[in-house]
C-alpha cells in the first residue's frame, strides 16, 4: 500500500489511522485506559507492522462512549458491557427498519 492509498482511506470509519498516543490525546484520556478497553475486549486495535496499536474512528467513538460512562462513575467492566449492548441494539434497530421497508407494499399513485 502506498502513501496515496492510505490517504484515500482516511474517510473510512474502520481504517486504523490513529496511534495509541494520538487516540488517547483525542479522547483526553490515558493510554492505560485504551489498554484497559482492549483487555475488556470492547475494542481490539489493529497492529502496525511494528506491533503498535492503531485505532479507527469507529473505535474512538466506542472508546469515547465508554469514557463518558466511566467518568460518570460506572465501573469499566460495566461501561464496556453497556456500550456493547447499545451497539447491538442500534444494529438490531437498523436491521428491523430495513425489514420493515422491504415488507412495505409499493406505493401506488393516487388519481385526482
């Protein structure tokens, strides 16, 4: 992959564009917090060729939500579970909406 290829993927929510240090800085948290989220299996960062953790924008949003819960007094393990359940609920609602749209009969034009 060339530098040009990498630059084109920066709009991809799943592209691991951020180092651990940059991710921690963006979330105003510590690298230890990000490691704890990894240990709790909330997010699994990809690894660079050199073995360094790399995070995507999607993972940063998940980590930010966990941080919000932890800052509010929720234990990290519970925060991770809450975030997982919220994510699963959002996906189920999206799928349900798609099924409802697919099941709707085609609209017919009304005559005046």
